[in-house]
């Protein structure tokens, strides 16, 4: 007869009994939350972020990996490789403390505090690109510390349109986002107004407003488009709406309670920044101005000019017109 399962008291002290090993699942959950780097709640999309809104075909991890590779490649090309992190003040203090130990003894508690501070600053080292949770399925957000994500996104799409070579099998669209705000009309107007001063204030341009929302039914599409159109027109009287071929497209992507905003050039020419469609797009045939080369006619073949002349004379007779063949010599 097998031994009965051991039953032990819950270590929390609430008096409840439970079977088996205690808290194994909770242990791994807490380890994931408190593991290295920032807490999980700080890796969510928040107002003030900027970066790239990317849609994928279900392979999220592969999409994140390819996004890091592509974005770092183009960032190194445009801005140079990322500089190594400079020695922080805490590291300098630790080094100075180590040298001072050779001359006189230092309090152990003070030394440990300096080392812990230096280690904390190393873990918080800023990267150019960092994946954050967007809150929508098959949609991720790569946060960036760069000031102008549009430059990387536009260069990437232009290269794809020229080379017609895939950079990733998992990335579908990659929209550069210049600002993230709360998904309410006031915050959207304030954020777009600040961006319009950069794009629509000096020279008149045509524009289109692209509105899309996920997991949000509170924000009215018509109200947002109408208010933004009035705002852009107020910046410069020459700004006109053009839904087919605009100079700039104002992107408004709403995800739950947040709104991602970007202003993109050549939006429709670059297939709405869809990398798969850009690569699959075939170039339009260009008309040639060269005249066709004359064909040689052999002696055995009938002359085309004579046949054409006789046919023309018959047609002219039927129409009642007079040709040189009908005039007697």
C-alpha cells in the first residue's frame, strides 16, 4: 500500500492546509517581476514615449528580434554606432575608494553602498531601442531614445522600394511614432498641434488624416478628424486636404486608452509603410520614345505598300472620295 501524500501547513500562517510543494508557481512569477532591469509595469506603453508601432503575423518574439536588428542597423548607418556608456560618478567613487583603501581603511558599509549604487546604474543603462507592451494582440511598440524616428522609418521603406528584398518575414507594418498621449480629444489636439508647428506652419502642404483604433469605442472618429483638419488649416491657410496623394499623412493610432501619433511622408507611395506590400509591388512600365526599327522586305514577299494603296483606293471609292489612281492620264 502506497504512503499517503504528505500534508503540511501553509507557511503564511493563515491556518490553511494544502497538498504538495508550496508556492512554486508564485515563486517563478515573483522572480519574473523582480528579475533584472526595470519592473514589468514600467515596460508598458506610456504617454511621452516615441518609437515604432509594428504589426506582425503572430510571431511576436521573432518580430521583436528582427525589429532590434533592423533598427540598430539603420541607426548605426545614420547616426553612427552607439557610444559606450561613460564611466558614471558612482563608478568613479568606487575606484577612488579602492585606491584609498591602500592608504587607510574605509568603512565597509560605505563601500558596499557605493558598489550597490554603481551596479544599479549599470542595470539602468539606456538603449536606443526597447520593446514595451502595447496592449494589443500582434501589435508591439519599440520605444526609442532617438529624437526623430521618422528618419529611420522613411529610409528603411525607401530602401525596400528600391531593392525589393525582404528584411524580415515577420514584420508587416512599421509606423514611426513621434508622440504618445492619452486617448482623449484635448490631449490629441495638444500633441498634434505641437507637431504641426514643425511640419505645416512654414510652407503650405497637402495632408490626409489616417485614423485607426484598437480596443477603444469611446473616441469618435469623426470628431477627431474634423478637429484635426481645422487645426492644420489654421496653421497655414494654404494647407489642403488630399486623400489620394498627400504630402504628409497624420497618423492617429488609438490603442485602449493611449494614442500614438506620427506624421509621415509618401504614405501611399510607400504602401502605407507596409514592408511586405512594398517588396511585392512591381514597378510601373515606363514608356519608350525610341522609334521601331524598319523591317527589310525580300523580293519574293509581296510589297505591303501596293496592297495598302489598293485597299485605300477601294475604301475611297466606297466613300465617294477621289484619289490619284482614279484620274486618267
